[in-house]
C-alpha cells in the first residue's frame, strides 16, 4: 500500500460514548473480525476486541492504547485503514496524545443522548494541538433519548465546526451509518505524508510485554521500509537490534515481510526489557544518518503513593510483581523506600487516581500480591534559601516546622478544570470548587440548559473525593476534565501523627494550613475509634508546626495482677502494682501501641 492509500486514524470520545463499540463494528464490517453469529449486524453484542486487559473489560474502560489494521474498498480501490484506539479517561491523556501522534485524523464521537462532555472538549483540543483532521460523529442515534439536532448545534458551537462540514449520525451498536463512515474516513482524512524511497524512520508510540515473544513495539513507519532481518538502531538509547518479526495488528499480530512508509504495525526486536522501548523514540537503519523525530514528553507522575506488602515477608514477591507490571506500563515510576511502621516498600508514581486503582487491581489479579497503598500525594516543590529546588513526593520528607527557616517557598501543582453540567447545579458546583480551594476563571452556556465552567484548582484537591462528590452533587450529570498548569505558591504544612509521642511516618500528611485543624480532629478521632484499649494509656496527637493541635486518649485496661495473691500480704501487693506501673511506663517509652492490621490499614489508606 503506497502512503496515499493508507489512513491512520483514532477514535476519541468522552468515556462511554461508544469508542470500543464503533471499533468492533468497523472491524466486523471490513471482515477483519467475524460478526457475532447471533443476529448479525443488529445484535449489538459488544466484542470490545481492543480492550484486551482483564481490568479493562471489568471496568469497561480502555487503558492501554491498542491498534488494528483493516482493508476497505473505496472508488474501486483497496485502502489500508489503521485504527489506533485511545483510552477515554482523563488520567490517560498521555496515552491519548501518543496515539494521536501516530495518526493524521480522528473521529470525535459524541453520544447523541448525552451531548458534549468535558472529555469531548479536552480530547478535541488535544487532537487539534496534534494538527489532526477531525470528523465529529454523533453516535447512539437509535436511543429514544437521542437529540441529534440539538447535540449537533452544541458540537458546532463548542468545537467551532464549519457550517458546510457534514456531521455524520450513526448507531455504533446497530451498525447504522458505519459503512458510510469508512468511506468518509478515506475521503476526508489526509493520507500520511510519508516518503517510500527515503531511508527508514519510524516512531515508537507504544509497547507491551508478551510472555512468548518478549517486548512488542508498536511503530508508525514515517519513511522508507523495514523488514525482517534488518539491522536497526534506536536514536534514544543507541542500542542496535536485528528485526526478528514485523507485522500488523489485525487485530491479533499478523506477520508480514515488511512495513512500508505510512503504515502502522509492530516490530519484535529481541529487547531484554520494555525499559529499552522508549515511547517517542526513533528507529532507523543502523549506519544511516537520521533526523530524529520530535518524540514525546515523558509521562509525568501526578500522584505518588507508598506501596508495602501486607505481610512483610512477602516483600520479594511484591517487588517481582511490580517489576513485571511496570514492564507493561512504563508510565508508573518506581523507587524503593522504607517506613519505620511498615518496613521495606516502594514509592510509586501514577498519572492519576484511576491509573493508581487500575495498577493496584492488576497487581492483585495478575500476580496475586496484596499490597497496602498509602493515601496518595501530589509532588510538592520546595525552593530552599539559595534557590535550589526539590520535588517531594512523600509527606514524611516534607520540610517540618524545624526545617522551615531554610525554605524560601513551597509550591503545589495546579490544574485548570473544565466542568460541564445542567444549569440547576451551578450553586453546588461553585460550592464544591470553592470548598476545594478553587478559583473561578469563567463560565458560559454550552446550550440552552448546560453550563461549561473553568476553575483553577490545586491538583491535590481533586485526587481523592472530588470526582465522587462532583457526581453525587450533580446526580451524575456533571463531567469533569483537567489540564496541568504548573506550580503555584501555597501555605502548606506537614501534619504529624504521634502515638504516645512517637511520630508514625506513614500517617504524616501535607495540608493547606486552613485545613489543618479540621483534618487533625478527624484523624485523631478515627484513630481513637480503631485502637483497642491496651495495658497502658495510648495518647494520640496531631502536630502541626511544632504544636499539638488535636489529642485523643485511649485509656488503659487495668489487668488485675493482684488476683493471684490470696489475702494478707499487702507489701507483695504493692510491689506488684508498682511493677505494673513500670511496665506501663516501659511500654509507653517504646511506644509499643498494638493496633490490629485491619485498623491500621483503614487509617493508612485514607
Ligand atoms: P471507554 O473505552 O471506556 O471510554 O468507553 P467507550 O467509549 O469505548 O464506550 P463503549 O463502546 O464501551 O460503549 C459504552 C456503552 O454504550 C456500551 O454499553 C455500549 O453498548 C453502548 N453503545 C455504544 N454505541 C451505542 C449505540 O450506537 N447505541 C446504543 N444504544 N448504545 C451504544
């Protein structure tokens, strides 16, 4: 296939607007995968072939971008269409942008019953920034609640679509309009501007680890061709490889003799680990000169959590599991750490909370390892006197009161959030953002009934409950997406939790000063609820800036040590009581507070 007969495209959409369903239909109609036998064409059974991983199927979300090639005849000629699937969730914007870099056009799918949503807008801007040609498509027109006319109006308004541009209407589920969409992809989307005759260059845009063949690299061939047995080199690592297999995903790997300019496919190079496969890297024929492709910014970890084995003897097992999982997801950053309370563990960096949850679930499901994840924190920037900067991703390392004299400024990461919701929830949405230290930037009507609103918010404020609160306050109608907009100075403090005067490292947290008092009351109270009475008094304290700001006490159980003494000997009784007191002191001095595992976890995780 010469480049002019190739189309590389992606489907982008807000979550649940039907990407995977449309991908299935496209693959069925082109004969790439068989149509489900029960009531072909109209069964609407979702095969979701692109959502390979188990967690994806379970959660109904696409996490890892996949790709599939198909053939379609148009104007009497065959075309090769490469569909590059993209994840829909905000956490995976990074995966979206790498998929977009390998394509020239995008279908922007909008659910005709739901209308434009926050991620529709975010994905549209991402595609625009990648210079892609965009075809907006209205999906789910079979639904009784679909209102394609009004949704089309808001699509045209928000996304500034030219009046003369047709917006196709389809039902991905029923297959209606999907065949015509294939023609439209060929007509409207540009072919890759690749040069067949130049020397070989390709962009590595994804990779995964396969147990049988090792690391599989997904590449977009920009120029020239690459075949089995070729000697190629990586511009990023300088490592050299011999190509042991090339092919396309259809949607399972289909080996070919060569991949040509304009095509998207896979290379197997005998890499030892996926850490050699750097997304954004350029491959070229070894010995040739090469203009390195622009590549991508490395994935930026937006939140960090400590990870420890539930049972400390299982550290090796956890370590191995993390190692294997990160082979498949290089966007997770990994560093060793040790906690006085939990022993040896790791500090992992994630792209967002869903990314973290998915990782934990994979860890448990695919490797049977159970792990404790401490509550997530964002990376804080500490600017010290003299100007040196440091990023802190563990509250236990955040400058405490005593170190503050050496600190010039403390900054936290900020986001610009886009919220879309029905107008009746305006009050709740403003309250929610206000409660999370947000500053409104603007708001406008998206259509007759819905508002699109922008806020600046601290990243740390949207990590845990924000999304759930947003959904519950708006009866599920509000949608939300965000962009990272850099750091801003903030009055942040570290809160230490002490048990019998001994700080418990995993319970430290970083808070805005205005929240410290409330948070300290909550945590001391919760600890009091879960700590059983012991033989000695347990004092629970929360400390901020060198001051104890909350305190709870769990009173001691009084073990009746004198029960064994029968009658008379008062001095012996006294001695025993004395000893018991000492025992209490000793225990207190060591700070040996016993807490059930479950109780401890419930606190660490929050
Ligand atoms: P993510 O990959 O998680 O972002 O979701 P998605 O955009 O791939 O959505 P998916 O294809 O999983 O579809 C979401 C739901 O919408 C599924 O229950 C589909 O069956 C349903 N759906 C998709 N297209 C249509 C359609 O044309 N009509 C109707 N009625 N339902 C549809």
